[in-house]
C-alpha cells in the first residue's frame, strides 16, 4: 500500500521541480533585458521649473553613472525640432576635419555689412564665432564645405536627420525640414565626450575647449544654445554636459514661449532652466 503513495509523491515532486526550473528559465532573459536598458524617470520638478519661468517644453538629462534619463516630458523629448545654432557643434567639427577652418584661431573677416547682432559686426575667430553664435560665419563655413562633403560627414558622424541641397546649404539648420530630438542631441554629445566620433583627437579637444560655458572649482559646463522661429513661434535649445565630482550629466533642453512669457527673458531662460534642473538632480 505504501508503494503507490511513494510513487505518487515522487511524481508530484519531479513535476514541481520541473515547473520551477521552467519558470526560472523563462524569467532570466526578461531580467537581463531590463538591466541592460537605460531607465527613464519622470521628474515633476523639471516641469515646475519651466512653469515658474512661464515657458513650456522639456528638460532631458542623462546620468551616465546611473544610466538613467530624467525628464518632465519624454514625449516632447522624443519629437524632432530644428537644431538651430546647436548645429554649430557638428558644423565646427566638419569645418576642422575638412580643413575649411584650420584651427580655433582662424579668423572670419567682417565685410562691413550690418548684421542681426552687434557682436557679429567685427572680425571673429572660430572660438569667438561659436561663443557669440555668429550665423554669417557658420553660413560661410557651410558654403565652403559644400553639399557633397557636408552630406558625407554628417553620415559619418551619424547625424543623419538634416535635409538640404545646393539652395539651402547655408540655412538648413535654421529653417526647413531638418529635425533633431533631445535624445538624438544627447546621443551625439555622449559620443563626442567618450571619443567615439570618427574625428581626430585634435578636433575633439578644440571642440571641448570652445564649448566651455562655465568653469569653477566644482564643475565644468559645456554646451551650445540654439534659437529658431517657425510660423512666428520661437523654439529654444540648450544642449551640452556638466562634469563634476559626481560624474557626467548630459542634457538637452528644448522650450517654447507661452502667452505669459517675457520675450526679453526667453534667451536666458534656456540656460537658467537647465541649471536649475541640474541643481535639482544633484540633491537626489
């Protein structure tokens, strides 16, 4: 009488063990896949920062140590916008790599014509032109590079979402169909920082130097602003990265004004919003 009971117990035990092993095998790939992905965390405070400055948009920050993206609006961060003067980063790289510009001290001569900004009405080196975001200087670069080389280098840099031809070679980053998302901006900046772009070390070091916005004993802030106007609506960028004792934080802020925005403050808001977000993240 004991034998059938013993056989039944062994049968149940074997099946239970097999079931557990099957579940373990099924769960492993999912766990592995999850740990390999960059996380996305919504930070409501980023939205409050933009609200307090009376603008709308998205602040996207990537913490390289935690492999985590932080934003108030991931849908906005994934949509494309005209790159505007943030394109001066790849434009400068291409200028240096092709030899159109020899170094950061190469001078762009002012032709004496009136320009949109007073700061542009003078001879400027590449480094100075980058700092004051001299559009005519970078239009000159684009024309000298030309459509064929521009397209080849953008493909090489994996910066492939620009749309241009011979008629738009000197303004495609300011108007038209060229688009880039905040995620794509950060991807490009990460590759520049990590020396993963197919460019010379000399060009990389020049870029990191001219991109410097602020440097203190506690941190170094590098980046580039951008501003475009489409259908009378302003769109503002600030992209770059912050290095401090805690690590490297890559960011891409993209904003637009609301009916309550003080238009005179819009240019400064891009930087102020980003700095406030980075400061908020350091407290976590």
